[in-house]
């Protein structure tokens, strides 16, 4: 019996400040699946992530996005979060004067749509930090203020653990991390994996996929998925780069008379 379909994207087109970025993108993600999306700079990876979360700068000009069967395009960002969608940012923002513990409690309250009893929140926070091997002092620091790159990404993973989303979109979680920080962050993500969770993992490099194992790998180029496969596709990219796949895509377009 297959797992329930979480995310169903068909023909998605998105523009930013009048410039078309996504050009008819299709993607399906079911419970328990990890999908890695790779592609060169400017291919539309972060545009996809922000569009799914409802960032107002990204204008959806066509197609549909359904989450658990519901059309989410009319929903605001906070409504999408309440449905169970989570986005870990490539460049998390610092919030001076706001402690992690207060930020996390307010986030939990916002997603649930009701206040969270102090005792319940504290138990959830401590158990999640223990599971992720995060020191309790971490929660008393201001959000991302003075954090290293690795600490910022660990803070994102901690948020993910507290909010327990149904779909996690991780936008270049490996960006700016050395190998030790990468391993630590990846271990945190793996600790949060559940059979009902779907993950969209956006990355430039195969190295992250050594730690977070996807079942599916997709190549995004010029706003379209031009190739999909299993983990072996990422290994092929590591060996040969994007050029052979892009060249093959160009030949397919030329044969069909279609334009990129």
C-alpha cells in the first residue's frame, strides 16, 4: 500500500518582478519520501521553495499546487504553515532581542492556532533538543544573533523538530557549512525523519546526499525538471557535472521543436 500523496505540483509557472523563472514544473512527493532537487545557479530552486511557502514576491502565473488534495495557492504563508508545510531558509535571518525559546513557543502557537501550555512546550523543547544533541543554553540565545553558519542551520532543524511538519522544504541546508557542521546538521534532519514526513531537499552538491539519503533526485534547469532518477543521478552529476544532462535536454527540445 502506497503512502499518501502530500504534494502535487502540475505545470507550475512563477514570475519574479515580471521575469518568468519557473516554466511548467511538475513534482509529486508522498509521505516517507525524500526528493533531492539539484541544478545550476539560477535554475529556479529557491524560487520553487519560496513559491511553495507563499512568499508574496513570487507570483504564480499558472499551474496548480495541491497539498493533501487541497489547492494551497490561495492560502497565505501562515495558513500553509498551519497545514503542515515548513521551509528551512538558505540564509536564516537574525532577530536581535528575541530568544530562541520565545521564538519557538510563538511559532508553535502560530502553527497550532492556539496557546501552548508552558509545561507542554518545555517538555517538547527539552526532548527535541536532547534528540538533536543541542545544548540547553542554545535556547537562551537571540535568534541567529552571532550564530555560526552551522548554528543557524541547527536552529532551523530545531524549529522543524518543534513544529513537526508534514512536508519539510530544506533550501540549501548545506550552504556555507564545513564538513563537520554538515554532518551535524544532516544527523539532526535524519533524527526527525518519520514515516509520514515528506522532504524536498534543495542542494547544489552531492555531498549532502551522502548523509541524507533521497529516494528520488531531480535536475531543475531553466525552471523545468529536465531529468529525474534515483540516487545514482546525483553520483552522475558529481562525476560529469550538469553539461551532459543539459546537452541531452537541448537535443530533445530541438527534436521536438519545443523552446526552452
